[in-house]
C-alpha cells in the first residue's frame, strides 16, 4: 500500500481557536454521562489535532484494557491489536506516563509486531498520550493519521490539553462505575440477608455474620457468597438447604 509521506502543515485542517476550544470543553463538562463526554472528547481531539481518527484507551483496575470511545471502527481494530499483542504506543504511554509519536508505523522498531499490522490497516502515524490523575494511571489518548506524518509541537500541545479533559472524564467514569458496583454489591448482600432471615428466623446481624463466616471459610468474597445463595438457594459447600450456625 502506498502512503502519502509528504509533511502536512498545521494549516491542513482548520483548528479551534482558544475561545471555541474553551466553550467546547465547558459543554463537555456539562454532559450527564461520562460515556457521552468521552465521545465528545474524541470529537474535540479531531478538531484540535491534525489526524483522521482518535480513540481513548481505559486501563481498568485489574489491568484489563478497553477502548471506551473511538471515531471509527478501524481505530477499534488498531487498539484491539495492541491489547492482543501486548505492545503498542497506547500501552506504553499508559504504562510509562509518556508521550509517544510514530511517524511511520510500518518501520518503527519499538513495536515490531504491532506496527506493520497497523500499517496494513492504513494507519501509518500515531500520537499516544498518557491519561492520568495525581492518584492513578487511567489510560491513553490515541490520535491516528493515515499518511506518514511527523506530528508538530503544536499538535502535541493541543493533544495534551485534550488529554487533560479525557483524564477528567475517565476518572469520573471509573468513580461512577466503582460507586454503582458498591451499590449493587450492598443490594445483593441485603437480599441474601433477607433470605436467611426469612428461612431461619435470624436477626439481620446474625444473617450478616453467617454470610461473612462462609466467605472466610471458603475464601470467597462476601458479594459472591450472596450471589451463590440467591442463585442456588444454598450457601457455598452446603449440599442442601440446612440451617447454618450463626
């Protein structure tokens, strides 16, 4: 596949002015859902940096990687290849808190497995910037260009500003996900307590003690003990619905 290796200039695409950028950022902050905000941040990146496509990679608490917003399916493919091959600029950016540029993916020696595969997708240049807060690494903002392209200092500066907004959006998303997981966990445990209270005439604190004891004995999280009871009608290790010792 031939690519256009001619250098592009900052005039090759109209850029947002400072006031327009600030207004877009203000509207993004007002979005009700983190998901909608992240999609708008991807759109803002496309208007601020000379690139064709953009995506946001999230690093989950367990280390799993996920593209949570993207501008085109080809970017999802390129990101997924990085996760599959365990190499690529967005992974390195997320892991090392850095900024990584690839003027030509097909020949860059740093990611020898991923680079040629990205080039086959028609993506020859990428700028990846880490997303983070003072407390945690969140992921990376990925900006893809089809032709070979050397991103300028203006591109990098604009991308870093967009990345700051993406970091806020991802931190908010992760906080809300953790909150809802905690709420769901408490709800499930409460339901399991209700089952034990009704079945064995226990007090609420006795029912909770039963769930906690089974959790410790079987080395299973309290939430998972509750799920097992609700799904099977029995506590872990109990072959029948016998009365637990509280």
